[in-house]
C-alpha cells in the first residue's frame, strides 16, 4: 500500500479586520477600473455591489465547503471568459480591447470574492486588487488617479501589518505577563507597526511608479456625433456689430473659415484634449494663404476624399493638387499620436505635421490642398482617434544650402500680399534679410528680429478701422497675439520671395508627469508659420515660442519629470533669491536621480548588505545589553553548571521544569539533590513569570543561592 502524505490545510481565517481591509482594497481597485474604463453601467454596478457581498458570504461560510458554490463559480468564470472572447471578436485596435479586458478583470474579482476562507485566499485577493490598480493606472488620463492610489496604498499597508501577525491558533496564551517600566504600551506598538507597514507600502508603490517607463501611443477610436462637412466650431460666439468674431472662452476663432487679426479675447485654461505620443509637437489643424490686411483665408477650398484601407480600417492621406513633398525616411520620424477629446472641438482633425495614416470612428474624411483633414462630424467629448505622421527632421546643414525656390504657378498664392501693403513693410523685410546666403538664413533672420523686437501681449487694443494689422503691429505697437507675430513673419518673408502660409492649431501643451499624456488646454490654441523648401516641402517655424524639440521623452524615469514639474512651479511662484537656492537643491535631486538610475543595482546590493549588518549588530547589542541576573537568575545558572558537570547539560530549548524532569531518572539525583534543585527551579520561575506581588523576595533568593551551592557540592562529591 502506498501512503500519500498530504500537507495539512490551513485553518480558516477568523480575523474580521483583515477581511474588511482586503474587501475595501478590492473595492477601491474595482472603483478605479470602473471610473477609468468605459465598462457598461450594469457591469460597474454589479462589480461594486457583488464584491463586498461576496466577502460577507465567504466569511459566513468559511468553515463549510460547498461543492455547489464551487461549481457555480466555475460556471461563472466560463461565462465571463466567453463574454470576453465574444467582445474581442469586434476589436480592431489595442485601445478598443480595454472594455472587454476590464470587464473580465472585474468579473473574475467578483467571483473570487465568494470563496476566500483562508488567509492565503485573502492574499490572492490583495494581489488581484494590485492588478486592478495597474489596469486603472494604464487607463487613467488625469492626476485624479493619485487619490485613489493613495487610499489603496494605505489599505495595502494595513494588510501588510495584519498579515504579519500570527493567527490566534499559533499563539500560546501566557499565564502571566511581566511588564518593565520602559515597555511600550500595546496600542503604541500597534500604531508604530501599522505606520511602518503603511510607509513601506507607500514608498514601494511610489518607487515603482517613479521608475516606471511610459509606453508609446496606441491606436483607438470611439463613436462620435454627426455634423456637416464644413468647418464648424461649436465654441465660437456670434459675430459682433462690426462683423468680427472674437475669442470665446471655449472657442478659438482661428478654427473656422478665416483667421481675423482683429479678434480679441482670452481663452480658458480647460483641458481640450490629451495626447499620447512619443514626443511633443505642434498639433496642426488648418492652413491659410491669402491675406487682405486684416483676415487670412484659404484661396483654394477644394476637398478630396481620403481613401479607406478596407483591410486595416485606416484612412491613408495621399494629398492632391500641390501634394506634400515626400521626405526620405532618414530625414523624418514616424510619430504615432492618440487624441482623447475632453471638450467639444470643431470638425478639423488635429495632428502633427504630415499625417499619413488616420484611425477615425467615422467615414467621409476629406483633405484640402494644404494637408488639413476635415471630418464630417464634430470631435465630441470622449472621442478617441489616432494619427500616424511622418514628421520632417531636416538637419540645419542641409537647409543652409537650399536656395530660394523659383517662382511657379503652384507657389504664387503663398507669395500673395495685399496691394495696399505700405512700402515700409517691404523695405523692413529687405533690411532684415540683407546678406542672407539662402532661404533658411532669410527665415532665421526674420524670426530672430521678431523675437528681439516684438512682445507677446494679450491686452493690446484692436487696430483702427482701415489699417493694415501687420503694418500696425510692426511700426506702431510691436505688441500682439501669436496671430500677429506669425502674420508679421509670413508677410516679411513673402516680401523677399519666400513662400509662406499661416497655420492654426494647438501648442504641444504640458506633459503630465504622473499620467504621461500631453495635456492641451484651450489657451494653448496657437498660430505659427510654415515655410516651403524645394525638395523638403513645408517646415514649421514658431516665432512666438519656438518650435519644440523633437526628442523622445519616453523610457526614462518619471521621477525626473516630477522634479522638472516642481522646478517649473518654483520658478513661477518663488522670489528670485529663494528661487536660486531652491534651484540648486532641485538640480542636486535631479543629479541624484540620474546616479540612482545608472547605479541602482550596486546601491540595491549595498543597501541589502547594510540592512543585514545592521540587524546582526542590533541583535548582538541586545545580547550584550541583557539585564544582569538577580539572585534567582544566578542560582539557576549555578544549578545548570552543576548539572552539566555530572552529565546533564541543558539544551537550548529546555525550560527549567523540563531540565528538572530530565535528570530525575538519575539515581544520584533522587533525594537531597532533587529537593534543592526544585527549590532553585521554582524560585527562578516565580521570579520570571509570576505577578509582581508573588515574586520571591531577597530572603527567598538567598535560599535559592544556597540550594544551588548545595547541589554543586553534591555533584563534586559524586
């Protein structure tokens, strides 16, 4: 017969506190997923209600094993998996997989909540709540997730503290407890232990989060709201009595059929969309080529349909008419962008320059001759779409050799200037670019002159009627909006034969160091210029702020971005002397972060070795600092030495009573030696374990010393 030895099953967990902490941790994880993933309302409600109910049922049935319940849970798991696979059949992008995957996570967690009788099952629930938090972190677009993460970290710390405590069945109830005057109260010790566990959880979670690299964008979309194929801006106010459409708090007038330099107003700071992309860019919308002294408009209103690739479901932008000049792959970067619309936007797709492939939730996309993509629907709140752009990256030494382009019919409209433009504007342009050796030198000369001699000012008054807006800006105010600065650059370059057009869109925004997304606000609405280069095509120039550097920001430590964000905050709110001192500290922190990234393995090994040495040193110190023995202790030590001399050495695990029982089998020990030894053992045990009122006094300690001496004498005479 073969006997199989099975490992005994752990007893059920009776701790209500531990079950409550685990249930709350799971509920926080469920809420994090529900609030950040577009799961259905039925699934969200069921998960939030059934999970805590399942933990209550599991606690009530922790001592019972129900085959019917386990079969029901298996059936539920099979149904959840089938729903997940069914939902994945219609998924076309990675982004769309979020809904069925998040739904599967929730149902698995709910089913598991009904069968957690033991401590190891509760530990698995904590691990699964970590998975839920990770899924929610991936789906999160705002810093609001930090509050949910902090709450979960506190609960995780409480669970670490509770799970480190032994179960009641593993603890022996003492007969009596001796307290020293310096002993900490149990309440303070518990608070300290819980605090240390919570701090460890927060530090560990923060360290993992700060060291986590961000991933590049994915492709996705979501159903929208239909509208017409014309440019429609839902946030624009109506035209005034003078026919001018001013800024609205949620409407930039540059997103329309014209850009009027006479428009005034301020935009709000609300986030209009978030972008997941490997690098920042100017998010391009429309282009204008005709200037009449106040208003920019497009001269060619033709639109061509964007072809749909039936195999991939993507739109391929080929261009038409004056098609974009192709740039070799070695002189361009492919940039994948995913836009998450937070405020209603016009039916113009925002994207980095030269979009090639678009994943959009509606058909009917069109493109104009300047590469601007129109949608037949508004960009509604909650819409998600993706664009793959081929962003030019032309080295400066290459552009420096490009001469001015020859005048052709295709370029005439990009050199147009109003006949009423004052002569002094042309003369100023000639003086600025005098001596320029090529087109790029002329462009940089104009851009540098504007940065030195003009100021960005949102309080500048409207130009007088009948006055050329650019001329008024250059020779009267030299203050204005980004539209004035960009228009001045375009007019000056056109005056010397450089083809230029005005482009509107949004600036790159600010990258949120906690979410990794570029947060673009309404106030980031912007205007800049694009300059045409032979054999290179249209390249952007931003005379107001400068074109952002196209360097990747993914793959590094998020902690460095947090330091940078703190540095930006300090620079805007702290006086200059204090700012300099803080800047030194922040730069030192940044340098330390870089050192940690490069030497983290060595530092981890060093810290581990230091921790081991510290623990060993503290144990040795405690051994040396042990309390000196009293009379009862000295008597017991003398007894142990006497018994060892006659062959009855005490083992480390023996209690005094067990030592006494072990030597009673010796014939010599019976009689006086046994009686005297019993006196020593009883006195020692009372001194160590009896309540203070029952402990032996000095006289009894002296009798124990005398008894130990008598045993030693009998041992020597043996």
